[in-house]
C-alpha cells in the first residue's frame, strides 16, 4: 500500500512521517454555552477528511480517530454517558464515518448509540455559506429512544455550529441531556 499523502510505501494509509505531520490542535468552541471540542485544525487535514468520499475513507477516519483518542486518554477523564453520531448512516462507500469516531470513543467511556439521529433531507453543507445553511435546516428524525440519557454528540467537522446546535435542541426536545460535542476538526472560519 502507499501513503495517501506522500505516495511512499507504507503498511498503513498514512506513513509514519506523514502521520507525524498531522498535528493535533485541541480546540474548544463555545456555541451559546454549548462546548464543542475539536482535535485538528480543519485546514491541516481537509484533504484527509475529504477521503470519506473514497474507498480509503474508512481507513483515514480510523487513523484520525486514533489520534484524537490518544489526546482524550492523556487527559485521564472518562465519560460515563452515551455518544450519538450525527447522521451516522452507511454511505455509498460502505461505512459511516461518524460511527468510526464514535466506536473509538468507547475507550474513554462513551457508550455508542449508533443510528440514533438522521437528517430527513439530503442537503449537503460542505462548502456552503451560512445563509444557505440557515435556509436549509437538517430537519432531524429520531431513530432510537433518548429519554433521560446524557449524551455527547459526535461529528467530523464543526463549521458554523448550526448542525450541532440543531441536533442538541432536537435531542433535548426528546428528553435527552446533551453535555457537549466532539468533532475531529474545527473549521473555525467566517462563513
């Protein structure tokens, strides 16, 4: 196999040298009192995140999730609550990218609740303006019971934060207590 970043021979999707270049940048964004914790700067790993649309995407997400998990484990904090991935349905590539991250978070105490909250529409936000995002809400549907459960939301990227805030509000309307969110990357940009 070849490293998807530099093209050199590697036993993993990213060689050790390229993996070392993927720098963790822990962020904490406050969205109206709701904390969103990120692990990478979006600009530094955007090419890796876009791999979710390819056959190799699951391997890339696995490596990014492992790096994020190492950071959480170093904090020596455990989370005795449930983890819910936003829109973690299986893609055309045969996997759910948020479910990969959610699965790794079991090692810090999150109990995954797969296939819990889905968008009822197929609107894609990637590269869209804040105005577009506001005019095209996710319109979530609930697939599993969340009443009286403490939840950490899990997603791959936070840009404007609208999706996370909408998911939080939606789950809380159904009786959950949403504590915070974990995202792989923070695209803290002006939309």
